[in-house]
C-alpha cells in the first residue's frame, strides 16, 4: 500500500507544470484557483491594471496567495512588443501559457516562448463562429448546439489546432447570459484544468482546424444590430436574444426607433418603448402605462438598452446650428457659432428626450465636435467612463495600485516626447526608479503652445460662460478630493513628503485652491466709472447703463496663453496655486513641472486647455522665449528667475510673476509663549523636511532665553522619527533628490568650517535613500555663509540678540536680499505690530508660522520676486485692464 501511495504521489507531483496565467475576470480567477488545487505552480499572473482603485478578480486572489502579479496596461505599442514587458514575462520561467479570457493583444514572441506554447479558451465549437462575438452568433444563427474550444494559439485568428472541445444543446429561450452561466462558464473552467493536465501528462492532441464550415463574424455593435421585421418570427427571436442587452437589437416602427429586448420568444410583441435615445430605466406601453424596466428585463435593478440614434442628436444639432448646411463628423459646435445659451438648449433638449441621462453643460465643452459628442454620449449612456488611452506605468505602493502617467499631454492627448527620449524619476526614500518620464524638447513646447492658442482663440474655453468655467474647476477639485489618497501617495513617493503632510497640505490645500478660484470665475467685474465713482458691475444691462451715462468703464480681459513653471518641493500645490487663478481668469496654459518631479501634476492636467510638458533641457527657456505666450509664472531659485525675466523681456515683453528664494527671519522675544515658540519654531524650519520656500532660514532668539530655547529644541529634535514617508508615524522624510542631499551636507560642512557651533545633526542618515539628519547650528554670526544663504533643508540656524534690542534685531533680520516671509513671537501685541510693520517681507507671521490661506495673497519682496499667488490679487496676474470710453 505504501509503495502504491509513493508511486501515486511521485507521479502526481512529477506531471505538474510551471504556468503563466494571462487573462482576467471571474473566469480567469476560477481557472487559476482550480489549477493550483491540482498541484500546478502558477509562476506569474499577467492581468489588466486596476480600475478605479479596484483590482481584477484574478489579481485579487493571486495577490492574496503571494503569486507574482503583473498589471501591464499593454504588451505592444504601435504593433511592436514592449521589450521591458516581454522581459518581465520571460523572467518568470513558465512552461505553458494558459489564457482563459484575455482582452489584450499578446505578442507572438510571448505566445511561443514556453516549451509547451500557449492554450486559449474560445466560446464556440471551432471553426464555427471565430471572432469576439461567438456566443452572440451562436444564438443569432439559431444553432442547435453551443460549446467551447480549447485550442493552441498561433498567429492566426482563432485558427490554431484544437486540443479539446465540449458542446451542449441550445434551449429555445437561452440568452447569452443563461448559456454562459449554465454551461460555458462552469464546464469551461473544468476543461481548461483538464487541458493543462493533458499537456503535463503528454497526452494533449493537436487537431488542425478544417476550413470547411468555418465562419468568422465581426463584433456586433449597435450600428449593425437593426432587426429585419420581415423575417419569420423565429429568426427575429434569435436576432433579439443574440444581441441581448448589449449591444441590443432595434428597429424602426412607425418612423420611430424602438428597442427590442428579449425575455422569451414571444416578447417581441411587448416592446413598444417610448424613447428616442440610448438608455431606458422604464418601459411605456401604447396605453401609456409605465413599469420599471427592472421588472421586465432580466438584468437587475437598472436595465439598460442601447440604440445608436445618431439621427436624433443630428436633428438637435441642426436645429441649433441652422446656419450649417449639414452636420458632419468634424462639425464643431462652437466654431459653427454656438454660444453658452445654445449649450443649455442642447443639454436640456437631449435630457428631455432621454429621461434619466446624466448630461451637463461642461460635457459639451469637453466634446465640441459632432463625432466626439456622439462618442461621449454613447459612453455616458452605457455607464462607461472611458479615458483617453495612454501609455502609463503602475506602481503598487501604500496598499494601492497607483497610475503613473509619464507622457506629454498636448491638445487633449497623451503623447511621447517628439524626440522619443525619456528620463528616470527616482524614489527619494530608497533611490529606486519609479518609472521613466518623457523628456520633452523645444518641438513639444511649440506644439503645446499652438494647441493652447487655438483653444483660447477659437475653442470653447475662451467663449465659455464664466460660471460654466467655475463649474469645471469645482469638478476638478471634487475629482482630486475623490482620489486624494492616491495623489498623496504619489506625492510622497515622488517628492519624499510625509504621507500625512501630503494628504493635508500638498493635496488638501490644492483642492481648496481650485475651489476658491472656481468661485471667482463669475465675479470678475467690469468697473463702470460714473460721476467720479467706481461702480463694480456684473450683469445683463451693461449696454443700458453705458447708453444713459456716456462716461467710461474698464474691462478686465484674460491674457491668452500663459506658461507656468513649478518647483519640485510642492509639485501639486504649486500647480494649483498658479493654474487655478490662471484658468479662472479664462486663460489657457502650458505647464512645465520640475524635471525631477512630474507625477502629481500629470494627474490633474487632463483638459484640452492645459498642456503638460515634462521637463527637458530647453523647455523652460523656450517658454520664456516663445512669442505666443503672454504671461509666465515661475516658482524657483533667484538665479533662474532672473534669467527667465531677461528672456521674457527680450522676446515679447511678456508679463512675469516670480516667487523666488528666501532667507526668512524668525524673531523670538523673551516674553514669548516658550512652548509655542519651540513647537512653531521647529515647524518653521523642519516643515516638509525644510524644503519650504518660506522656511525660517534664520532664527534670532533673545539672549536671556537663548540657552533654554536651544535645550528644548534639541530635546524635541531627538524625538523626531526619520524614516519611510509612507509610514503614518514618520515625522521627517527624505530630501527630494540626491543632488540636493549632497548640497545640504556641503552646506553644513561650510557652517562648521566658518566657526558656527554644530549642536545636532549635520550628516546624511546611514540608510538607503536621501535622508538628512535634522540639524541645529548656534553661534551663527552675521557674516557667515549659513547666515546669508538659504539651505532649503532641515537646518536650523540660530543667532542670539541682546535683550530689549528691537531695532537692532530688526536691522539684522532685514539685512538680506530676500524678503519672502518672516515671523515674530511675543506676547506684547504692540511689539508684534511694531516689528511686523518694519519687517521687509511679503508675509509676516505673528505667534505662528506656515499658516498660509487660499484667500490671502502670497509673494515676496526684493530678490524673493514679485507678483502674488492666492487671493484676489492672484487673478490680476492673469488679467489685463482695458479702458473703454463711450459717447452717444
């Protein structure tokens, strides 16, 4: 008995294979589970990326088992295999590819790679009904038998040799769903597992397919699913049930489109649907009785049927665009003369004819041609939320799979850089490559500016009702809020920001900013100058006021194409601060993120009025020089800001706003709240690991409390947890990139060399990644390098000042070429006001720090730049004033 058992076990484990499962869906999940139960080793699962944060069922079970899971969005680009994808596949070492259900195109060098090749499941009795709609055609043709085939993949179209086939009778009232659930699904799973074992045992057959009786039918779509009612009743019944709910059979009765959806063979006599569009939630009979479609159809709570009614939408467009002879695919709603009132009419007329359809004004602005509108319309009615197809990377991190777009975004489309070049982006927490990003060139900038100019001059954005523009910005903020955890995760791995800070500040304030400026869109007012009074006005009766009062008025106009160049420390928030005001004012924009940090900006630039250009070597320079850009907003270093200002002047005198370097002084008086001064003083320096434009670059502490203040700061520094920015308890993450890390170490070395006292830190943390110890210097004299130059890192620079010497410390605090921010801590409100009035900086914090607000203007003095972000002042950076004088 033991010998027999030993032989059985030896044979059981000997005839098992290393499998790669390529596919998706519940069917793929069940095949995977049953193959593992049979003892086969699944060495890799290759499935589709997560959708809306949810993994495919196959991925869910495989990841739970610890099986390597790969979620490639595609295997080929422009018909050619992607080398990195193919290499990743080959690395798992599979002996057989099992493809239970696969919607992706798999290259032949993957199909043929394993020793045993690849097998595929197909839901028909091959060679009958090759193609993607096999189950549909089994019913449409009235076949008496249905079934499936397991065949060997080749370079044909469902033409490979047969390994195994199974069949079953077709019942008179079978639908696609019933046939699949009764036989094709459960028996197909068993057959896939049996086929793999036959291959493992060396018993699998390869029976060539005959071409006799072969058929290949195309994919059934709504456009070709019209039923011919002149046929016999059985043929009509087969046509209707074969099309099932998707794509849905239809015909024209009494000049109207009628949906014909199957339940039983006689039900075609009860299909008088009162609709002229694609979606129905209720059915209306000829006598006017309404019943829930869910009670009639077999699809659940909300039944849908789809009718491609292009003529209905065409008629609506023709009624609005009466000046257009014929509506063509390329007819543009706005270029043909439509205005904002026509948008309302279009939306409401369609909603009247299609009860239950969710359509909004902004949908028209986002799909301006007839072809694009129809496609959007069909997707909306089908409940689909299809996005522009793009080449994208996926990263599994922070208990989620996040999308990492890396192409340029130009004219509403994701595209590779013109030169085809890419560059690596690095995770500062461990130095690993996150993914590659497009390395844009001058040609990409020119294309982006041309697209932005067209969008402004002839597209809908420039003519859009301001309130509709605000609605779109509100919608963007809502989408960002919906995906805030994903955005914060990307911000964390991309820039090194601690996740909790990224969630609250990087992402949270970005959402607030878009909402704040969305509210401004319809409040940018004309100023009527009447009898020496400035009267703000926004309303429909402007012409009447001017007619009765022949004076003058000033009108605020958007500038046109604007460029925005943002830094690497707050990639998303700096985008929001500048672009929200720019868009609210009605401009279009071209956006350049920092070369080392591009990912969160890429997530929000999905609108044809924003073009996104990942940085290449000359991108910023070309933006400064470009003659069609009328405004450039920049946040970054002072030397680069000077170069940008010079180039903007030499090119076309474009307006510039600059938010540049800082060396912000923080004065701490002896009468301060010590606990708060310590806590907020540390935040002023170490917030966002010191990579903060308004960070307190130098602290002045009154002599009588200096030593106590330093002692307490050291105690708190020692409590700080330096580590993985994704860990919720981490206080201090990695510096943004290696070059910056090296600069900070050098900065500390200079401070020590010049005689400052290094009390704590000063070195790189001994661990992977770019971590800098929180650092504290004291005894810093005014002439020292670290007293004058910004570190832009977690380095506290402290100098003491004599008790009571207010004017003296003010003189020292203002002895800098920078003037971005400043702060003072004292319980004496008179002293606080005296100091704040005399501090030469764009922002002064009193008994707090880093408390910026979206409604408060932000910007610097001196070589910290000029112009404002945030608040109403920011709008003026993106508007121009026109004076109009009228006489009658």
